[in-house]
C-alpha cells in the first residue's frame, strides 16, 4: 500500500511559479513510476507529467511542456512538480499518483495509476 499527500498549492498571479510536492509512504514506493494529473471544475481529470522510478525518463502534456518540470527524490520519498510561467488555464486541483506496473514505464493514462493523493488546489489569477 502506498499513501500520497500533496502540498504546495495556492493562489498565484499569471506568470508566477509554484512548486508542488507529493510525499509518499510505503515499502515499495520508490520502485513505482509517478505522475501528476489535474482536474479543473467541470472537466475531466487530465494528465500533466510523469516520471520513471529512477527519474531518468519524463513525459509532459503538450500544454505544460517547457513550463513545468517533474522530478523525484527517492531518498526523501518525494515527487515534485515545478510550475513556472503559470497561466489562468492551469487553475485546477492537482493530484499525484503512483503506477505500480513495470518501473521503467511511464503512462499518461489515468487508469494505469493505482494510488492517488487527495489533491492540492492551484489557482492562477489573470
């Protein structure tokens, strides 16, 4: 079993930055690929970024590529999402998730992820 707790959300002006953290617990957590998803009001939850267990492979949604960076520190049991040049359309609840399939694979598909955090709210004002 893996428990995930997100933090770091808040209100920021357009063009600003935030750094989200996802603290993980569980004996095998650092063998899992990790992802960030987001859900805006009235919309489906969508993929944002993912990282392999070693951190060597990453993948981003086109909408955030070049602005967001996903990283992980397995020694600290934490995954990060650095968000720069934020836009009002980035406003959403952000969730981290763990994928316990093959460690080297990373997925953009919500159903591939087995464990989810409770989410942290990000609001970007124009």
